[in-house]
């Protein structure tokens, strides 16, 4: 400090003092008053005023990457005023404001060092001087930047993978991030390969890199770089996302009618995703009628750039398909690459809806639609028209010329075929043709032409039968047969039969018949007509009516002459016109003249063509029985003794009946037109001593060899029988008496009386002798002599009452055991396995012969049995066995059987009596039951038998009698009698035998047939002979009527037949005649070999 001098005013100013310093001022006062020692000193304390410090010249003392050091200057004058410094650091300014730091500190020093700063950071440093009074000076500021340092690796790398790109982002380096001027990114597929490398630079912390492979694993390296150095790198792996594959355009390697061979390339080379599978798909491009609308094939994944190949089938020919390929990888299916491809033409499908448009009897018109799949361009249609055969029935005898098939072409959808056969089946098949060729033919359409008029029927014949031996009425019939024409041109609806009959002197006889078509496999038709008049000449015309055809066929014609009737007996007036007188003859002792009018031979029952005069001695012979009968042919002649036979057997001087006229004597022969009477002299001829042995067949002998008109006995009374013959029968129309003259009348009378008595005695003894004998003679003439004689129906009731002695019936039955013991049955040995029993066989002479079967056998255990008037009216058969059922039905078909009678149960007790032979279906034959009706004691079943081979169908009526107990007979004969009558009402004709069977075919079967014959004979002749009936049956099949009980039953049934008009109590009374059939059975002879089990 210094000294200053101030004036006396007391004021002085000190300059250049330091602010904020304390000063001590010593004031020396010199007083003018006080000069000696005159100085007064006084000490004063004073301080300088406050002055804000002044900071200047901030100078960095240290700059590094993370540190900053500064120094600043302070004014010395104001230093005393300085309390401290406040230092502020802001930055780095490269960062966002919210991320910048603000650092504050105090110091008393004029220097300061900052640490842990960000490299390359730009900082603002502000220094404030704080005065002691707390005020702040103005700041002194400086901007400083830290030095550069090597950045650390980037942080928080985040990569978003896309299909062919990577979206990479990261956080800056933890250290020296402000030094980073850019980031360098490098990527490669693998460390050892330089392929697909990329180098990218960015000054941002994210980058989008595209153009990469899909499904590729990349190594990504990120390096932060400064202006002078690279920071630490970071490496990470990442895989791009999957991308659906893309195929190149699909190509057709080959095209076929039903397939396409396709290829496509997986050409997307920037896609490393493995193709798992490729799908080839072809779909019909437009809705249509293609059979195969879609086809697909899957092909396993292949190496990139390699072709995928597929063979797509089946496809429809000549069809447009949209074909595409889609590839499948882990990203899914790719969009399909599509193209339009056509399959090649192929054979077209058959045309559709082939139908018959119209038809006539000679033409067929067809139409059809286009094929569903033409498989190309249809050029034409080819039809194959084939003749199949007639739709109508064609008999087996007809043959047809093979008709060649017709092939035609047309461009349209219709075709007509002309000049065809009526009602004939044809088949048509149509195929389409395109550029590839001819396709398959359609399924055959079988149609038929319309029916038309039939050809005339063939082989028209007429055969007359009858008359039946009855005087009451004219019973004759004609059997008209024909075969249907080979060409009927349709289904036969009916046959129209027109019959026109004429006879001289009679009114015409005309009528029509409509006949249903019933024929066999040969087309053979049989029709029986009973509306005939005797001796009429009939002209027959038959036309064929076809269903749905209005016109009939041309007629076929034939003619026949109706049989004459059996002449009627002359009435009393006519007999009175006959003159028989020996005295008017030239030798009244040995001859007699017969005279009768010519008009006696005229009758409306038929012309009398022959006549016979029969003579027998009266007195020693009973009055001749006037006989009548029918003749199968006018060549046949009823047997009558000749003059030689009558006189040769005249042991008792009694002349039996003999014929005096020649065989087939026509009394009109040689008669003059003006003669009104016919005269014949009996006894006017001379006879030889011997005549040939003859019976009924006179056609081999002359009339002189058979009969001669030998002399009569003198003085003898005679019966004279007039026997008239028509073409079809004869009748003894009148019985007259006459006598020859004698010179010695008295002697002759005595002799005649004695002779007659003697002859009567002989005749009586002979009758008894004959009644006790059984005689059956089978010679060349088959003459059967009744050993027991016929019994008239009106006397049978009385005769039946006499049968109280069962021994008589047993004796008759025993004698039947010796009948036909020498007949052959050798054929049964070859078919032994077909016999139900070992002791029942058919005789060879009348066994039923079958068509030879596959085993070469014609055998069946069955026999033809003659009826009352009809030959082979029955077939007696054993019950079918399982192995003979086919033979049984073959027999039914072969012999046109329409009625079957079954008299046994299938099983009786524990014994199988008959195999259940219906229903049946085997070996081409089927039998079905169409209808069954059950009655009290029988069942009737309507069956249909079909032979598949020939298409033959027949209706069979099957009758089953239920009331015939095992080992017995029906309790009530009336049941069996009514049953037989019912069956006869179902018989068609004599050409259809009735099959009767039980178990063995002899016991019950024989009883049934015997009773039927007895009933017919009673009806027509009103007489019966049960013994002879059974005997004749046993000549045709062994053991017919097998037991004495069955034989007795026939007598009871006959009694029932003739007593229908007698009161019921009479029948009850006569039941006592056979109170116990067991008595008869017990007394039957022990030699009966067959037991009742077979009955």
C-alpha cells in the first residue's frame, strides 16, 4: 500500500485497490495548530467494493476419447471476490435432446477434468464464477469433442425374415457409437463359400435387404465403422422364410386318347425351399359328357431345375382339359400353372337310346341319339342287323334257312330295314365311326316285327271213332289232327274250324268251332268233335287266327265220313213185313225162304251195307240174346259159329247159333232196280267137312272158306236173327222163328222132345261146369272166355246178397294168383335200382318206354293199362323215388299226361311210401303249384310243368285221395266212386293217359282202375264181371288188386253203384254180409307172398 495525501477537506481517493479486499488506512492529521507533535494519527478500516469475477480463456488441457480437461483464467483484481466455480457439461449434441446428459459440478480451482464421456461426443462446457455474495458471473463457454474410439459391437440385432428378404435392425454400439459414421453389413450362405454374398453400408440402424434365396440360411455380419477404424463385428445366423414354389409352363410330352404325358420344371432358382411334391391336375375345361372329368397325379419332389413328369390317366378321348401343375413345399401349394390340352380321338362310345321308332310286319325303323362321348368327329354310323328267329312257336320238325346278318352305313340317326319276316325277332347294334375308327357296338336291341296272317296249317287229318256200343243214342266222334304251320307269323289266338256235312236225303249239317291253341313240341294239335250225324260226309276247313291280326289264314281242308250208327232194332210193323217159310222153299225139310222188303235197309242211322242171318235150333237152346256192338273197321266181323262148327259140336243133337250167310253179305248186290223185296234161302248150300281154324280176322279168307249155307234139320224149329251191319257197327234187329217140314212128324216130334230135354240137361251141366272154371287163353286171336260169366246190374243186388260165404270170394281171389305167371319182365333187371320193391315189376310187353336218357336207360317202373274201351287208357306206376323223380316227369311230358292220381301218403307211419316229387326243379324241368283246392277226402292241385329246352309248358291236374288208410280200403265206397267220376270229368281225350300211382303201383292203383272199368261198363252195358276185370288187369301188371280186402271192396263198391236208388236201410241191412274184413284176411291162403306194406 502507499501513502497518499489528501487535502484538509478530509477527502481522498485511493485508486488501484483490489476489489473485495480490506484495507487499513492510517490517517495522519497535521494540524496547523498542533505543529509539534502535531500529527494526529487515526486508523481507519475500510474494504473495497464487490466486483463480479471475470473468467476468460477456457483452454482444454486434455482431450481423449472419454475425457476432457479444461483450464481458465480469472482476473486478479476480482479474485478476492470469487467464491467458487460452477461447471456445466452438456452433450453429446449428436444425440437426441432427451438422451443428452447435463453434468454440473463446483470447483474452486480454475481447471477441471471430465471423465466417462462418449467418444466422439460434442460437448458444451460452461464455467460460471460465483462471487462471495452468491452472484454468478457471466458464463465462459467452450465446445469440445472427445476423441474417436473403436466402437463396440452393435447391440440388440433383430432380423425379420421374409421369403426373399431380410429386414435387419440393431441398436448402436454400447461404446463409441457416436464415432460410427456408417455400418457395414456382409452376408454369405456359408463361411466357406463366397456364393450369394452381399455387402451393404448404411448409416442407419436398420436395413432392408432383398433379392435373397427363400428358405436359405444366411450368416449376417454387422460392423460399425468410424472414420478411421472398424468397430467390433457381430455375426448372427438367420434363415429366410419359405416361399411357395413356382413352376414353369406345363408342357405335353405326349398325348393319347385316354392319357396325357406332362412335364414341368421347377425353375424358381431364388427359392431354396425343398419341393415336397408336385401335383399334376387335368380337369375338363368345359362342362360336358366326358366320362373322366378329372385326373391327377402326385410326383415326389426333385432337385431344382429338374423336370417333373406325370402320366395322367384315365382321361376321356378327344376332350379339352385344363391341365396345371402345383408345387408343394413347406410354404404350401403354389398357384397352378395351367394350359389347355386335348386328348387324341379314340373309338367313339356306342350311340345312345337305340329305340324302335316304328314297325310293320315287314319292316323295322330304328333311331338313336349321338354317343355321350363321340371321342372325335362322328363321320358315320355302322349298324349290324341280325335275324334271331321267329317269336312265335316253331315245332321241332321245322327247319329254317340261316339268314345272314346285314351291315349298313348311314350318316343320319335313323335306319329302316325292309323285306323282313313277320313276328320275328331281330337284333340291332349300332356303332359310331370317327377319325380314329369304329367304336364299340351298342348293346343288342331285340325287337320283333308285327304279326301277320299265318300260313295254312299242315298235315290236316281226320280219324273217326265209334260208334260206341249203345242203342240209345248215336255216340261217335272224329279226332281231327293237324300240325301248326312252320310259319305262323304270330301268336296263334284260335283255330277256326268250319264243318260242313252232307248226306243224300238229309238236311245239311253245318257248324263252327273256335279252338284254343294247345299243341305239343312238334306242333301237333288234336281236336275231338262229337257233334256228328251218322254216315254224313263232312268237309272240314280250318283257318288260323293270329293275335292282333284281323284276317285269318288261308284254310286247310280235309274230309271224312262220319261213322254209321249201330242199327236200331226193327219195330213190330217192320218185323211183320218179314216172311220166313220153309214150305215156300224148294226143299221144306232142309231149307227155308226168307223174304223182306228192300226199304227195310234204309235208315237215317247209316246205310245197311251188310247183313247176316243167324240160325239156332229152338227148344234145346234158349232164345238167342240179341247183341249189338261197334266195329273198329268194316273189315272186322263178329265171331259166330259156322255150319260146320255148329253141327260138329252137336253131340246132343242141338244146333247152336251159326251164321248161314257169307261174310259181308250185301243183300242189295245183284238186285234189280225194280225189285222191292229181297229173298234168301236158308240151307240151300253144301258145306265141306272141315274149315280152317279162324277167329275174328276174316280178311285172310274167302267167304266160302268161312261160312257155308248148310242144310237145316228136318222138322226142326229154329230161331232166326236178323243182324244188320253199317260201316261202324252191327245190331241184331229182329228175332223170328220158323220150322222145317218133316214126313214123319210124330216120330220127329218125340225125338225132338227127348232131344230137347237131353240138350237142356247138357246145357245146364255145361253152364255149371263153365261157371266153376277159370280159363284165359292168349293165342294169336286173344280170345278170352268168361269163366264166371257176366252179371247184369239189375240182378247184382240179389247176387251180392248170396255172397255170405266168404270162402267163395277167397276161392276166386286164390285163382287170380296163377294168372300171367309166365310173362316176361326182363327189362326190370337192368333198371333194378329204379324199383321201389324187389317183387313188383312191369311186364316187358306193355311197360312204359321212355326216351333214352344220358345213362342209356329207357326204363321206368310203370305199365300201360287198357281201359273199358280205350287202349292204354291208364299208366299204373310205382310212387317216384328220389332217383326216379326225373324219369316220372319225363314220362308225364313224353306221353302228354294231363291228369295224375296219387293214392298214397308220402309217409305212412314210419314207412316212406313215395318221394315228394313236387314242386320240382332240376334237369331242365320245373314243376310249380299254381293253385290248390282242398276237399273233404281229396285235394286237387293245378300244376304247371315246363321243359326249358323246348319252352314247352303244360297244365297238369293232380288229384290226391286222402281217405285211403294204410293197410286198408276207403271206409265209404261212395267217396272213391265220386272221386273217380270227378277225375273222369277232367280227362281231355283218349290220347292222354291218366297216371295212377300209390306206392308199389299195384294194390290201391289196381283197385282204382278196376273200379273205374266196372263203373264204365255198368254205365254202358249195365253188367259187370269183377273177376274177369281183375284178371285182365293182372295180365297187364302183376298183383293188381293185391289183397283180398281190396278184392272184397270192389264187390262192395259195385253194390253201392247199383243200389243208388234203393233206400238207405237196405244198404245198412246188407252191410252184415261183410261184418269183419279181418275174418277174410285171417282165412286167406298162406301162400300170399306180398304183404300190405306195398299196397
